[in-house]
């Protein structure tokens, strides 16, 4: 499987590290051999090599800060514009892992559409295009007869979408409710230990949990984008972030948290979607609620189903390898579709 990687930050590098570590077992167990034929970045150069880039050299180059450190090999093309790279790289799958823009979803959405025009499957870890332009992407995928997958956009590689869409196929899901933002869950957990908002925010920033623009996290917008993706994916709902009732943890004070604790309750930023709409807000949960026990950066989601009742999934919601794995999981799903 030839892949082009758009964006080579934490998630893209995590994905390539997983390939480096597991290439032999992926080939042996699943018959999957991944060749990276192109990598595009916003400010650290780009590379295209139709017969496959060397993974060790690629990680070494980005580790030194720029793809210009990748050694020259015959057939290597450097620093072409991303549109040309998508057209010319010969990839079977376009992996979109560039940074999330929740205002426009661009330029990533155009890159994905271009991928479909080139007959590529598209896999996203980037939430922006799926939250803002799902309809357009789904139509383009259908017209091209190619897969559109985006497991990593909700709960990183923890298989929230695969569980709902694949393992629970046949059940009717009436609602999904969860903790979909790891950084704010971490912040609430730390604030309950008595640490103040500003200190916790600096700590979460230093640990790399927050988005490039932290208001996306603390204002509830990151969780809202995931709620929109869930609503579209589970219910086919044609909604946007503006249709949701959204607030964040920035309206919760240390005093509020202490008051909840004294009452045997705990604040959690809860995203909820049903076929009729959805919301994101910090709510006080009794400690007996399964979501109240989910601490730190961990995410969780409960699907309300007709045949099984509530089904809850708990796992990582962010991180280098955790989200890198989501890209691999989607590639394996595409591989399975091809062989079955
Ligand atoms: N900033 C996000 C979070 C990263 O805290 O969950 C994963 O989408």
C-alpha cells in the first residue's frame, strides 16, 4: 500500500515510528506492506519518492528539524507544492494528519478532495475537514469509489467509530455520551487536587495535550468537533458545530470544583449526541457514574443501543502513538475491504 502523508507532526511521526517498529509483523500477520511515497509539511519541506522513502532516514531528517536533512537518492523530488505532490506521488492512500483548523478546515479539505480526484483512499486524523465538510468529502469518496476513514478524529486510536459502525452494526444507537477531550479532563482532574487553573493550563501545554490554539480545548470546541463527527457518523445528521449547545471548562472555577467534591460529585466535560442534536458542557456527575471515574487524559464513550443497552469504551484520546495507531487501523480496514 503506497501512502502519502500530509502533515508530519506528532501524529504523522507516531505513525511512521509504528511502521518502523512493526513492519515485519504487519506483513506477516496482515499481508500489509506500507510504502511512504510522499511526505508534505507546512514549513519543514516535502519529499516525494515514487518507489518509497526510507523510514529510518525520514525519521532521522525530521528529528533534525527539516526534511532537507533526508539524503539524496535517485528519483527523489524535494519541495514540490502539496497539490502537485498529491497529483504525482502515485499513492493509493492519502493520510491527512496536518494541524486542525476548526474555522475553515482548510487547506486539508482541498487536499482530501484532490486525493479522491486522483483515485486515492483518504484517511484523516485531522478533525477540521470531517467536522466542517463531511458531506462534500463523503460525496467525493462515493464518486471516486474510494474509502473515507477518520478513526483518529475521535478518541485517537481507541476504536470509537469502528465500534459503533462496525462491531455494533445491526444495533440501533439512540445516543452517544462521552469524555472526548483529554486535555480538559486532565485539567479537571488536577484542579480537583487543588491546583489552580493557570498552573494546570501551563502544565497541560508543557505536556503537549492542548491544541495549538488551547481555546479549542478549554472552550469545548474540540469536543464539539468530535461530537459533530460522531453525529454525522452514527446518525447521518447534517449538523455543524453551530447547531450544538457548547460551553467549556473555562466557565468552571476552583470553587465550583471544590463544591462538587464536597457534595460527592465531580465535574466532567461531557459531549452528548442524539439524532436530534447535541451539546458539550461541564456537568456535575455523581461519583457512581462510570464517566466520573475516567481520570487524566483518558477518554470514554457510552453508546446507548437497543440490543445491548449501554456499551462503554474507555481508552486513550490523544498522543503520538495513540493517534498514529488510528492511521494504521484505518489502513488495515482498507486492506480488509480490498481482500474480502
Ligand atoms: N487536544 C485534544 C484533546 C487532542 O485534548 O483531547 C486530541 O484530539
